[in-house]
C-alpha cells in the first residue's frame, strides 16, 4: 500500500467527468497520515495569468521537484491513493505555511 505524507508533491491522475481518460497533474498532499486510502490534495498549475484570492506562486517550486514555476490553485480534493501516480518531491516549510494560510482563508477557519 502506498504511503504519502503531508507536504508531498505528487502527480495525480485526475479522471475526466465522463470517466473516459484523464490528465496527470501535480498536487500537494495537505492531509495528515491516516489509515484511510484517501488523501486530500490541493492542485497546482503552471498557469499564473489569473491568480485568485489565496492562490500564489510557489517560492521554492524547483526544490519541490516541479519542472516549471507553479501556482497553488484554490481547490481541495479527496482522491484514492491509487490515483497518485508518484511522489516527485516535498514542499518547503515556507510554501506549506502559505498553503495552510490559504486553507484557513478558503474554508473560513
């Protein structure tokens, strides 16, 4: 059984709505260790043209294993760990702290 941790940068195979095909996209695991096979992720994108409230460009995207500058997008998804293709890196403490701030903003915590 795969084991993923909070702060892991992963590639997720997101299925299309029609369940025929999908795309592999980067995301950050924001859930803690749990015996469930589900993980909670926040999506990443290379599109920095429209950054909304709480979204931001990762400061240390290269150290996180990403191939290009990436933006944290507003979104919170629960995915079965079988949809996680692989772990590509670990997010820095600085960037993870910003995600935590964004989660508090988005969820009104």
